C-alpha cells in the first residue's frame, strides 16, 4: 500500500505545471550563472576562487543560486504540495478514504525529498555540461576556504560534501516552509512568513559578527552560533563543511530538520483537518 | 436490516458555538437518506465527522459497525464521499484524475485499478469524455466525475454533501437517475444533504430533518408524506417553524 501511496503522490507532484516549470527554470538559472561567470572571468585570475572553470562551475553556480533560486523553488514545492492540497481541499478525497494519514504524510515527504534531490542533480549535470562546453578547461582549481590549488579528485570530494550539505539545507528550509504551509490559512500568509523567516535569517547573520567582533570569522564559537541559520549555511556553511573546517553545520541542519518535520507531522495528522 | 451508519449522541462545538447537539440516528443498508436543514444547521459538519475529517467532542459515529474515530482506516474503507465540492486537478483529464486516485485502491493490482476506472466512467456516463481536461467539463460533468471518484473503492455507502448545487435541470435529472440506478444495481446506501427538496422527494426513502444542530424529525418517507395534501417543502417549513 505504501508503494501505491508514494506513486500516487509522485504522480500528483508532476500533474502540477508549476513544478515542471521549476525544473525547467534550473536550465535558465544555470544559463544566467554561466553568463555571470563568463563576465567575472574577464577580470579574475585562474587561481582566484571567483574564477569559474570546467572544474568548479558546478560549485560556484550552486553557491550563487542556493539562497535565491533554490529556496524559491522549495517554497513553491511546499506551497503546492502542502498548503494548496491541505487547505484547498485536494486532500479531502484522500482523507475520506480508508488510508493511513501518517503513511500519506511520509509518502508526501519522501516525494518532496526525492524531487529536491532531482533539482540538485539536474543542476549538477547541467552546470557540468555548461562548464565543459563554455568555460576554460582546468586540471586544478581553488576551493572555498582552502589555500592553494586542488586536483580533480580533491574537487570531487569537496563537491560531494558541498552538495550533501546544500541538499540538507534545502530539506531543512523545506521542512520549515512545510510547517508554515500546513499551519497558515492562506498562501499570502505562507509567503509572508517564509520571506519573514529569510529576512530574520539575514538579520541574524549580520548580527552574529557584531556580537562576536573580537573573534575570527572561522572561530568555533562564531560558527556554532551561525549554524542555526539555514541562510548562513547556504551562503558559507556548506563550504566550511566541505573544506573540513567544522561539522557543526551538518548536525544543526539534521536537528532543525527533525524538529520541523516532527512539528509538520503532528500538524498534518491532526484529526481536526478542515475544522 | 443492518445499520450502515450509526450516529450516537454526537455533539460538536466550533468556535464556542454548538454546531451539533446530542444527535442520534441510524441509516440502514439500501436506504437513500435525505439530510435536510437550513443553512448553518450542521449538515456539512456532521458529514465531515462521518468521513473522519473532523472529530466529534462527544458521542461516536459507526460505519458498518466500526467507530470512525477509533479505527478510521477500516471504517472508511467502504465509504465514498463528496464533501462540499468535488476537487480535481483541472488541467489534466478526468480519466487521469481517476487513474491517479485509483492507486489508493488497496487489494487491486494496476490492471484491476484501470478496469475499475473504466467501469466507473461508464457508470457515470463520462466514458466518451474521459480524456477531456476537467477544466472543460460542465458543472454537471464535474459532479458526475466526483461521484465516479467516490465509487472507485467499491463503497457500500456514498455520502454526498449538496450534490445538486449549481446544476441545471438536466444535470439534476441525470444525477437523480444515476443515484437511483446505483442504489438499485449495487445496493449502495446513499446519505445525501441538499436544499433541493423536490429532488430529494424523488429519490429518498428516508429523511432526517435538523435545525440548529438538533434533530427535528427522523423517519421513512412514507410516514412523513402520509398527508397527501402537503409536499416536502411544506413539511420542511412546518418543522422549521
């Protein structure tokens, strides 16, 4: 039965044209990132971290897009899959059938995780292809928060860790928006609170260095406090993690993800649906 | 005869207002039961409780002898329902909507699920229009597609909340004939709320009248309409006075 529920949810996800548009948007956003990279390369040296080559474009473009395009896509997915279905009646047909609401929630969550993974995977493939075709070929590349130039193997290892934390940060951000989507009664409410959450994160990121002005940026205390901000992790934390400076961002993302997933689960399975 | 729905001392308070007050009634197998009351009487609230969408503050609702609150999955396994309005993905076909929902039919393999979709499309008279996008359907067709959705899991009872709302006379006649044929052919019990008393009078063998969350009258159509001088509308107005 769970397999059927999963396929049922997966099909529903792809019935929504806006979700399909989000996947197509990855191509466009990658193209814009490529345009920006070609522009930046004119004034940068190959040893500069801002220089995009065939070896590092999939990392630099992801870093640029994570906070903006990817978060926007996650907000869209959550609004359509949770808010719209929960509040506008699409789930009524499912809820009035003899199926487990807990299993339905798990199926929805897995479909969401799978589609965010596909978004990241498509981004990786497209950016690698764009880089191979349009950017200078390189055998070594600089990496975020690391001195010197690194070989292909080093870049691959860095990329895997970077992508894992980027994926986890999107899941965590998604779990927060999912909770808001279930609790808010209108789309305006979800959007307003989501943007409010992003704004608060940005204020927090700006506030931490002021409070800890006597500490270095990479001091463990500063990083620990910064680790509760998903935006900070998307901007810098994933690179700190990939550069093996600290693992605190991995743990904080897992904890925040589990907290908001549990809250969403309780809200979703509340027996007062539609009250 | 066997009770299909048993509502026992059910009460519900919403926003500090008592919407349902100590309501008790039974619906027997094969009944087509009209659930009648003015706006705000609590009809939709009771139907939402019967389909597990909200829970009562007191009392219990049993479907085929199983408490909806205690064993929701089992109790609702034989229920088809349209609460408020049928909801679809408008920009895909009616057939695709049904094929997607049919995935929830446990105990059927995919081939059986697809056969079931064709069977219900045939039953509601939408087989030829099954590949049209739902957004191009008339209100009557959407209502019939909603009934097709509710029939997908071979229900023993179908709960319809205001199914005739917005339908033109032809749509209402089609719906009426569909309900009567399903009740006759498959012995499906229907529990229908509506404001359209003429329509109910043509199909129901049992009525439940409610006002402000309380039952005003429950019984067979024959005993209610014994006085040939009065039609259902006049009886309704007398009861609500």
